C-alpha cells in the first residue's frame, strides 16, 4: 500500500506512538512486531475465570456449603470495591465535592446490593445442612473479615469504633495503640461464660492487629469523615450530607440487621439457641440496638441517634 493510501488518522497515531517510545529510548517497529505476534485477549483470561472458579473448596459434602462459601466471597469482593473507592477518595490531592459525592453514591450502591442480597443467606440454605457443615468450619467466623474492619477504619475516626464508654475527647486524641484494646468488636468474640477472648479473636489479632493499627494511623487525617469535613461548602453540600448519613445507616443498621436475621434463622432452633463461634453471646452483640456503632454522630440529632437501631434493631 502506498503511503498516501494510509488513513491520515493512522499516520497521526503512528507519530504519537513513535514519540511515546522515543521518550523511553524504545523502538516503535520492535513494539509493533510484538503487537503483531501477541495473542488476542480472551474474556476468560482477562477475568481470570479458571482461577476464580477454583476458589470454592467446601470442607464437607453438604451441597449448601457451596452457597455459604460463594456468598461470603461475593461479599468480600464488594468489600474490595468499597475499599477501592475509599482509597481513591482519601488519596485525592485536591478532593472535589463532585468526586466525593459520586464515590459516596458508589459506596452506598454496593452496600445496598449487599443488604438486598442477604436473603441468599437468610433463606437460601437448609438449616439442617447449615448446622452440620458449620461445625466443620470452627473456629473461623465472618467476624474475622479483615476487609469489613478496614472499611470501618476508613470510614471514621478510630475512637468512634470504641465501646461507647470509651468514646470521649481524650480517646479522640490518644495514640491508636493505646485505644485499640477498647475497640467495640472485641465484645463480639469474647466468651459469654468466662469473659475470655475466644480463639477466633486471638487468631484474628495475631494476623491483623499490627495492620489495623497502621491503617488507622494512615486514615487518621483522611478517613471519610475527615475528607467530608475538609470540603468547601457548595451546591453538593446537602447531597453529600445525605449520602454520608445513608452510608452510616446502611453499614451500621441495615447490613447488620440482615446479617443478624441469618444468625437467628440458623442458630436458633425451637427454643434452643445454638452457641456461636467459640461460645460468644451473639444475641447480645449482633443487633444494632446493642451495638450502637455510629460512624458520624454529628450528622444525627440526639433524637435520631436514639432511634438508630432502637426499636427496630
Ligand atoms: C448464615 C449466615 C451467617 C451466620 C449464621 C452468621 C453468624 C455470625 C455470628 C454468630 C457472628 C458473631 C461472631 C461469632 O460468634 O462468630 C457473626 C459475625 C460476623 N459475620 Fe456473620 N454470619 C453469617 C453470614 C455472614 C456473611 C455472609 C458475612 C460476610 C462477610 C458475615 C460477616 C460477619 C462479620 C463482619 C461479623 C462481625 C460483625 C460485627 O462485629 O459487628 N457473616 N456472624
């Protein structure tokens, strides 16, 4: 083909590519040869489908254990998406209200999907099967989901995650190492009879304690709440406030309620309550009305705070 037959857009593209490679001392022709020999990208390679589908390894032969594993994995992928958005927000050198608002909307969409889909757990397994395969999974628990804690740490000031009695101006200023022992979630993995830490908690802390402390330090000045406070007032202010409140409600009331419903369905049998992982009193821990975690107390009135998770929790 003669030069003059070439699409002018192609010539422009070639020149731009040549300039790009020259910048790093590379040769365009060599790179084009590489492109000529490279295989086409296929969907299954891009999505890593074979790897993805090789990750479901039940510990028993009960068919419903597969539902349990896959739904946990789906949830962890949503958590991953949420953390991805949170990192982008906190990493912005010049955070704009538009960007913040859009990313908050994404976060809320992800949690809404999780809340809506929780019936896959609540209704989608046979209780008899669940109660049996669950015994093969002890002492592991969704409690040990590190990403869930990372989302909490990225969402707010760390002292807001302490047991209510420890939330005060002193703990707000304290070093993370000092206040970490009072984090609210410890109560969820403490033996109801003896008051001792369960093995579930010990394993979790062994693996993640240092990481959580480091993450809380990283987010200290740029968690979602701090980012929110740094924004200039403009046309987005009210919308952002509404999305922040929604996020708080979705994470701390709606998700927790859906999750609690699954514990009730599977761990309560007739009048008997089955003990949770390591003997924790999940009935006194999981319902939002006992937990009362709030990421953004300053966005709720006193009246609203009382109602949050109150009667409904
Ligand atoms: C049938 C389904 C489920 C049941 C019966 C159940 C039960 C429980 C129980 C009893 C606890 C309290 C801690 C313990 O004793 O282990 C707990 C905590 C937890 N589970 Fe689940 N769970 C279910 C599904 C899920 C799923 C799908 C996830 C998603 C990752 C999940 C994530 C969590 C988290 C993050 C906690 C800690 C909550 C907190 O600290 O407030 N659970 N679960």
